[in-house]
C-alpha cells in the first residue's frame, strides 16, 4: 500500500493530478445542484408574490 | 420505432427526459471511471520501455481531460450551428451549458499536463506548439463565456457567442496537427505524438475506459446545467409553474 502511494517517488505528482481533476469533477455538479436550488427558490418566491397580488386585487 | 427528435427540441420535453437520463449517466460515469482507473493503476507495469517511470500514470486523467476539452468544443459548435440554422432555443442553451464543462476540462488538462511535464521534461511549461495552441483553446472558451455574459439580451448573446464558437473551431485542427506534425523537421515539439502504436494494451484500455467515463460525466453535468438554464429562462411559462419541484 505504501509502495502504491509512493509511486516510485512520483506520488506527489500523480496524486496531485488525480486530486485536482476529481476535485473539479466533484465541484462542478455540487455547484450545479446549489444553483438549481437557488433558481427553484426564486421561482417559488415570485409565484407566492404573484398569488398575493392576485388575492389583494380581488 | 420512429422517434420524433424535434419533440425534444422543446425545452419542456427535454427537461423531463433529461431528468430521467441524468442518474443513468451518473451511474455509467462512476462505474466506467472506476474500472478505467483500476485497470490503469493495478494491471499495468511500473515503468515503461521508453524510460517513463510511474509518473506516466497521470496519462489516465491527462488524456481524458484533454480529449474531452477538444470533443466538447466540437459538440458546442455543433449545438451552436444547429441553433443558428434552425433557430432552436434549446440548442443555444446546450451550447452554453457545454462551454463551462469544456473550459473546466481544458483547465484540468493544462494543470495535469504541467505536472506531467515537470516530471518528464523537468519543466512545468514550455511554449511548444502543442501547449501554446491548447492554451489558445482555453482562451477561446473563456472568450465564448465572456461574450455571452456581456450581452444582456438572451437572443443576441446566444447568436453572437455561437458565431464566435464557429470561428474558434479553427484552433482544433491546429492543435491536432501541432502534435501529429506532417513533417517533424518543420515543427520540433517536446510533447510526444499522440499515437496508440506500441502502447501496452491495459494502459490503452485504462485510458479509453476512463475517457468514456468522462464522456458520461460530461453528458450528466451538461444536462444538469441545461435544466438550470431552462428553469431560469422559462420561469414565467405556465409549464414551469406547474412543475412538482416549484409547487
């Protein structure tokens, strides 16, 4: 296991490459989920506001 | 069975179809990437015949991200062209959703390439044709995103950035020929040619399967982003207000 992590002395290079790539590949969908939540929140808020104005105008 | 493709050009239909497909792409992406990396790390030699030491294992993520950077550019131009020809809103949304994932892949390719360069050539960066043209691809992506963000009117920004992406397509064959130079005497390059010849079969399998995993990943995130763009742009339509998630 230690040998595997050591990568013949190049562990820092190999694992930092993997780390950076997979960090980005996890970050992207995470940000998208957060963006989706915030868009849905906005739509709901606007919908509520519209309903309130409608009932107010009645 | 005849499929009516134009049906899915309507954002509403695409929204519901992609909602079902995204989990499948995620499963495929995770499974293929794990299999590819397993083959690449556990079934291959520690040192290659040409003197490359274990650092060559960066290849699995480097090649996958660099390939995706170029293919996604092609895909972005494809959607941009469909948008320009048929004037379909969804195609423009797909093009802009592809751009960000493409930029991310290009960036990851640059960083992993620099790390690999440090181990094998002793330098993080060299202005050799391959790296320079690839850096230009990164700037073209950034240009596309900036142009789109700088125009408020959606239709105009979609069209303008679509034209820019088509013009920028010129860089892709330049990148390809900068590495597979027709006359090696004319263009000296630190970067080795991208050839499958003589590559050990498990290394090749690891590389290809990981790349396939990255393709599936790209489909999943591009669909997720397109759905966000649809929700944002169509939020005033009645079909959006009837969606389960916003009620």
